[in-house]
């Protein structure tokens, strides 16, 4: 039985494709009022029409922000707060993997900036609204690949020895470290924070890779799950009464599981928070 979310306001990043799109559709069917936070307005609007038609929910809209561009994120939050005074669910879903090392306008490596630093900034800028709307929930979409990640504060932007999987794995470890630190800071606030591994889902992830790599990924897809299946745990954490007061956990297939040993290191959690504050000028 679906939970009624008709009185809940939700923001989902990367909502126009893959797991983000399926999460949006699932929550829209429950009646949530949703902001699809997208980088590309045209793509977002195309999917918006599809979501409205499929769900019958007209309380869905597209707003624009590029998660690697901190000024863009600040502009979105300013616009959001000028229109809305509530926020009950924030799903930090957007993610990329770059074949070659790229940087944003501040010189920050793009994968880390998009997958982690942008969401760190977005979440913190929306915390006051989330707390005033409590009970509220934050869901950070990460990956099992975080277990191969490492936070090297001397090479955080991977100026040395860049690799696309290394960058991705590190950003996903950062997501979980952030989840655990934020959960500590929001204890007894009425705002919960959890991290999700959606599983290896069939999405358009890796579309910019070489033809050879895309062929490999295509072969790998026979062992993957659908984007709809991958969205289930995010939808569960956003909507289920069973998890309303559970915070600071890592989830897979709607169950709490263990994350990597490094992810529980309180010293790394705290240091990454302070470094992230500086990098995003929070």
C-alpha cells in the first residue's frame, strides 16, 4: 500500500533520467509535490510531461541547477526559498563519471564537485528549511563502489593519478562520510539522513565513454537491474513510516547494511566536513 505524500514537498536532483526519474515517478504517484532539480531545462521539461501523464500528479515542476556550479546551486536555493517555505524530503541523486579529468570554475575536479561537493552545499543551504518542516528526510544516493574509495586530503582533486573509477569511488565514499557526519549534527532535530546503494541499475550512465567501454557496459547490463528497481530503496526511505526516525545508516534493497571501514572514521568525517565548507565557501 502506497503512503500518502500529498502534503509533502520534495526536491530530487538528477530527476530527469535513470534512477532519479523513477524515484520522481514513484513519489509523484504517492502524491508528493516535487521539484525536479535538473541541469538541462529542455530534458527536464520533456520528462516532466511524462511524469505528470504517468502519475496523474500535476504538482511536479522543473527547476534548474548544475551541481558542479556552486553559484548555480545558491541561485536555485534563493529562488526556491522565495517560492516555497517548506521542504520535507531532499534526495541527493545526481551523479556523473568523467572519462578524463575536468574541473569546474573553481578548479575542483568535476566528479567530486557534482557527486559530492554540490550536494554538500545544497543540503546545508536547505537545512534551515528542512528543520523548520520537520519531520524531514535527506537521502544521499551513493554506491557500493565507495568501498574502493579513499579520501586523500593531499590529493583530493586527483591532480595526480586521475582515474575515472577512482574519482567516482572517492566521491561515493565522500557521500557516506557526509551522511554519517550530518546525522550526528542533526541528532534530535527531526531531520533524518541516510545513504542508499541503489544496486547496479540500467541507466544512461557512462554514455560519454569510448565505444569499446560502452560495448563492455552493454554486455554487463545483462547482470543489472532496471532503473525502476534501483529507485525502490530511495522511495522506501523517502516515504515509509517504518524508517521515519532512523538516521545515519547505509541501505541496500530496503535493508540496513554495513558500509566500508573508512566510512565510520569520525576523524575523516569531521575533517572532510571542514574541508568541504572551505571549498564551497559555506
